[in-house]
């Protein structure tokens, strides 16, 4: 189900500094500030310390796993003293490294929010909860159910593949009672999308930053995981996302790849259409050749070659 509510910020002007990408997001409450004032504020020099008196600051910091760990993103949304972690890494050592990096920020990790039931976003939870036992691990009811259903076989599969580098135990999030996360006096909205890259995806909308942490509904510069074969419904969800974004979202933080603007929706749509078109050849090798020729620099090649194509050509891959 898609929630179309927009939580306009309550008069916040926020500067956010992302130390990895060195990009700055600034959101301004358009209900309170006239357009000429908006322009004036936007012309101010970029400065992460800039804020108006009484303004509460939020930042979004991106952490990225290795290529073998699916180059997946984990985001730390921080307030003055507390933080929310959005997704975790799959490979144990990388999840533990992520936990150490969070520890170094000095913020209190109050919540870990999981976006969807794919291993590269939740399987390393054990390393995080071991380091932060008082953090609440949450997601939507649907995503929790997906993890309950698919988590056990995904964990056995990964333990088989990764051995000691794999997850030690399955941690299942608890369902949120309302689609809201609170941080430093701000309310972040949890917006769930239905069938697309996975069965459900729970994104997080951060009103004062005009930012959406989309997880795998949107990718940037990485091959898409299309192994669940829901190309048509994924395209529908992208339409819903575009409608949701409207003028309330200016930055998308994807599940794989760097943050960008709303053009990432079109980029994801184009890849899906290209993949669907390549499938028309009816030849697994031709699909691979075409997609690699079109996207030679894209990360996570294994999503294309080991997962997506074999899902559509099971006979070819088992031959
Ligand atoms: Zn992913």
C-alpha cells in the first residue's frame, strides 16, 4: 500500500552534510517562506553548520558494502544526539565494520529500520544488534512477514555460500505500530511500496531534507536485481513513486549507488525497459551481451549474470 501523505516540515530549515558524497541538502518549508526568500536562502554558501536559531539538524550519511557484498547502501540518519540506521550489510565482517563506524559517530543508535527482505539489506543484523543491544529493530508488518517467510532459507543459502563470512543468526525486526520514525524532534514517514524489486519495500521520507531513502525501488549505476521477475509491477511502483515525490522530494538515496535527484526514477525505468526488450531475444547470452554493452560501467554485475538472467532462462543456466 502506498501512503500519499506529505508531512510538510514544521518550519525547519536544515543543512545536511554527507561526508562521503560531499553533497548538501537543504529543505525549506515553502508554506512559510515566500519564493524570493527561498531563492535568497538557496544562494547562501554551502556550509554544513549553517542553520537558523532553533533549527534542528538532520544528516544522512551513506555507507557502502563491497562489490561482493552487493555494493549495497546503509544509511545513518542522525540528529543532534540520536541516530537511525536504515538497512545493514550482508557480509558479517562488513556489518561489524559498519557497527564500529556508527560507534565512532558518538550518536546513540535508537532504531534500525529494514527496508525489505533481501539479504544485502538485512542479513547482517546480528552484528549490529550485538554491538547496539538497546537499538530497536523495526520494519513494516509486510516486510517483517517477508523476512519471517524468506529469512530462514536465505540465511541457510548464504551460510552455505559464504561460510564463516556469512550471517551467524537470523534477526527478525518487529513491526512498527504506525508508519513513523521519530528522531530529534522530527517525524520521518515510513512509506511502503508493494511488489517491485522485492515483495514489499519500506522507504523512509525525511521531510525537512526533502529526501527519500528509497532502498531498492531505485538504483543508481548498478545492475538491477530482477530475479523476482516483476518488471511490470516494478514499473508501476516507479510511477507511484514519481507521483509521491512530486515537489516534496528532491533527493533520492537509493539502495545501490550514490544519491541523486528524481532522474534516478527514469534511470531505473530505462534499465527495466532495456532488460525487458533484451528478453525478447529469447537468448540468455544475447541478453547478457546487450545489457553489458549498454551498461559497461555498472556495479554488481552478478545481479545481472547470476540472478536476473538465470531467473528468466532457468533451462539455459542449468544446462
Ligand atoms: Zn539490494
